[in-house]
């Protein structure tokens, strides 16, 4: 095997190693994100590298507004029943 062939094989091995590393890194990042979503990690809203495209657990008609956090009360206020004003 001459030097040119050896260099070609080394470059091929390096490129394949980088590609495998990128795929494994993406899989690990995806699994970490899934775990954080399952745990309800609210710090995800503060990270810059993530884009929120869909809202799947929101009332119908909800709209995603970039840079705004949703505030949820722990318990909804009780409904007030007003007496009929028939006079």
C-alpha cells in the first residue's frame, strides 16, 4: 500500500468517526431532552438552543408567543353563582 492510499484510508476513517460521533451526540441530546420533558423541567424555557414549535397540552385556541412564560394557578378560583335578579 502506497502513501497516497494510506492517507485516503486515514481520511475516510476520520470522516466516518466524526459522522458516528455526531449521530451518537444527537441521539444522546434527544434522549436527554425527552427525559427533561417527561420530568416537566421548566428550565427548558430559558435555554437558547431549543425552539418550541408545537404546544400539545394547551386549551384549544392557545397561541405560542416567543419569550413569554405561561403562568398557571395551583388551584382555579371557585365559580361564583350569582342569584337571579328577577324583580
